[in-house]
């Protein structure tokens, strides 16, 4: 009887924390924009339809390959077998929801709850393992590319040399990370089993052959550069078409900032990453202001479109 009144208080606490994080994010976002407005000239906005469509294509490709990676990891690490469309739709709508609620909570618990609602019989804790592995993959690649960016700036490489080194870095990442995927998968399953106080058995060992590992790595690479395409198209869609080298070199810092789930969608934090990176490459404040507004708006609009278009895929057949 005494436990009954605690539930509303816990729910209220969760809601209040979410509201506080949203307010903090909006405050940081407003502070970044205010600084850019005061530091530069009057921002100019120009809608370019074809460029915005390029950004939408980038979002669609990112959602396609990330959903496929999620499906492959889930089917490898859990007893889950759902149609691909379930993953595509639920990934898109959690991307939208994550712009207003704590992104880490939405990305992990929201996506696992979606699979459960679609018919997966796996426990929520078990479904978390593939998502945590995804976040690790999405952390390692931007870190490698950030090292490339820092080296390109410190050593004053020409763009031609920098592009050649980038190709080498991406190839090196693929050849190093692919053999490590199977140990990473099984280590995460064993850690999960220990947390759940179960002994390691056949249920905690997943078979990850070389072909699957290469597919996961390839999907991770396509995901990263399709997100870069999304960023470019979003900015160009409002009149700020960044040079290819600048957007590729600046995006790792913004991607890493976006993984910080303190505010919804890393609101204000990711924009700070963009400001630091683009300022380093000489972009004026007024162009950065337009760019960060465009990228934030595109995250909501593009993935909302994808969620609506894939609505009929939301449930397993």
C-alpha cells in the first residue's frame, strides 16, 4: 500500500528532468545563436530546393543503412526476427522524438521498446546490447576522422594530400575494426549476462562471420558519410553551401558532440561543436548561424517525413 503513491512522484520526476534538459538545451542553442548574431553580419537565408532535397536523400540513406545495421546486430545478438520496415520506421520516429526528449534515453529505451511493441520476445536489457555496440561504432569512426582533421590542420596538408590520407584512414579503420567486431559482440553479450547474473552459455555467444563483420563496418561508413551529405544539403538548402573539404573535416567534431545526450538531440552542444569546427576553417559567424539553424531544422523535418512515409511499416506482419 505504501508503494502506490511513489509511482506518480517518480513519473513527475522523470518529466521534470526531461523539461529541465530541454530548457537547458534551448538556452544553450539560443546562446550560441546570439553570439553568432552579434559576432557577424546579418545572416542571409535563401531556400534552394534541390540542395534541400540532397539533404533529404542523405537523411534517407542514413536511416536506411542504420536501420539495416540495427537489424543485423539485433538478429545476431538477440532472438529477434522482425521485418526490415519495423526497424526503418521506428528509427526515423525516434530520431524526431530525440530532438525534444533526452536523446540517449530515446535512442536506447525508445528503440528497444519499439521492437518489443512490434513483437520481439527478447528482454529490453538484451535488446540494449546491439544499441550500445552501435554507439561505440559511431564513436570510434568520428574519433579517427577527428585525428585526421587535426593532422591535416597541424601539418598544413594540401587538400589533395588530405583527401588521399582520408582514404587511407577510412580503409585502415575498416581493416582494423572489422576483425574486432566479433570479439566486441561476444564481450558485450558476456558483460550483459554477468550483469543479469547468468552464466555464459550458448545464449551469450553470437556467431559473427567475416562477411557479416564487413557488412556492419561498411554500413557504419556509409552512415557517417550520408550524415555528412545530410549536413551539406541542409546548409546549402538555406544558402550556405560549404566546400566539400570543410564539411567533411568539420563534421567529426559535430558528430562527437551530437553523441552527448545531456540535452535533447544534443541541442546547443552539437551547435557549439559546429561553431568551433567551422570557425577554425574560417567560416564567418553569419554563415555558421544559418548552417546550424538549417541542420537542426532538417533533423526534425527530414526524419518526420521518413517516419510518415514508412508508417505502414511500423508493425510486423
